[in-house]
C-alpha cells in the first residue's frame, strides 16, 4: 500500500529492514565513524575521574537536544538553573529535565541487566514531560508543519499496533542475534523506527535522542552517554527531518544512515576535542590555584569548579571544605587573580569558571 502522510502509518515495516543497507559506501563511512568513536572511548578510559565530565558534557547535549524542539536557553540561564532551579526559566527547567531523564534511563538500564526496554522509554519520557503518560491510546496524532499547518506524517494508530511495533523495536535493540548489523548502523535504524512509531503524545524527539546515547553505552562503545550528537543535528536540522521522511516515503535508508554516521564522526571529534581542552584547562587552573591559594589549596575545590562551573560560597561550606569566611577569602583571591569571574544575581554571589563555560559552549 502506497504511503499517505494523511493516514496512520500502520504499515510501518518491522525491523530489521527488509533491504540490504550495509553497502560498500556505508561500510567505508562506518569504519571512519568507528575509529573516531573508539578514540573518544579510549580517551574516556584514561580519565582518572570520568564522572567529572558527565555533568558538563551531558548538560550541553541536553541544551542542544532541547533546542531541536525549539526549547532555547542561554548558558547563563542554564547554569543558574543548576544552582537555583526554583527561579529558573521554563526552558532551562526543560533542559535540566532532559539531563535528569538521561541519568534515569542509564540507571534503569543498568539495573535491568543492560536491557533497553519499552518500560525504560516510558520512564524517560515521564521525566521529560513530568507526567504519568504512557503509550499513546487516543487517535488523531499527526505531525504538522509549524508554519503552514500541513500534515507531514501520521504515525501508527491503535494500542495493539503501537505495542507490537515497540515490542519488535525492543527485540531489535537488545537481541544481537536478531540482526547482524553493526551497532552504529543499528543506532540509526533504531532512531528512525522509534521516531516513526512516535509512541508518545509528546517528548518523542528527546526520548529518541536519549536512546542514542544509552544504546552506545549498552553496546560497550562508550562508558557514559557523553557523545554530543545533538550539536550536529542542531546545525543540520532541516536535513535531519528531510532524511527521516526519506526513509518513510522512499525507503531511503542509505542517506539516513550516512547522515547518522557523519554525526558520529563529527561529534566524536568535537567531544574528544572538548574533553582534551577541559583537561588542559584543569591542569592550567591547578597551577593557578596553587599559586594564588598557596598552602590553602585544596584539590577538592578544583574538582568542584569543574563539576559546578557556577559556584557559591554555600556549596563549599556544605561540602565541608571550609567555613564561610575562609571560602569567601579563597574565591575573592581567585577573582582578583582572574581565575574566576564574579556575578551577583539578586542576593546571591556566583563565582564562575568562565573559561570552562567558553570551552563547553564553543
């Protein structure tokens, strides 16, 4: 039956795809993607404290993934929100919920013997949307052009239809014997299929991009979900949607998979570069802190400045590093030496690791 964007796509084919998709061109591109992702994985393996980068890198991924859905916030708003969520903008709160959903998905996957299940997808979207909604049950869902109102795609409809397609997707994700496709090719297929099923009323795009990161961890390709994939999609957003439609309307898997492999190549290089820049900055700042603080230097303070680029005196107190007066004296010395910058917002004084923010945002 010919595809009609106005009708529910209940004929969406099950996985694996019924055509050969690992062509010579794709395999060549795959080799390059695997090499760059392997370099990132190898760099992560050398880190003494790999968790140091998770908060900051994952926050940037959260920001960019949300921006794809036109949820836009500034770096300043976002980092203020990490410290004072009650007064955060609605966009910043959405970004923080994305990061929380990423962590929730990772935690649930590990607790469930490394299985990425439909229930995990539901938990992820519930954190993103802050509700108890599950799989779509009511008819009438359609994706429309925001400007013209024209229907672009109508996803499958009917509880049993959606559940059957999700069950097939779950098996494709978790049963490596079900498909011999390379994991990076599979990631592209998984992402398309999830978006085509469109199982939730809202939050599908962000949930699908979280699944990308979790899948790379599940397959042992990265130790943590730190690949900065959404940055590539933000820069190539119209092509992203065009190629999704290309699979649906023309069965054009080739261009979609090539796009995703290019995203892995470019974002692996970007993330590797960012991590190296962050580590270099940390080494430089360690020397600066020792010089400025002398015998008062604490390595824990340096760590904290990289975990929380917007720092408050109260945080240092709560961590038990120093009393308020001492912490204030440390930070004032660092401001005077240009190591950190000072910003007053309301009654709160923030001490900002501005070079780290610049590195992450570049």
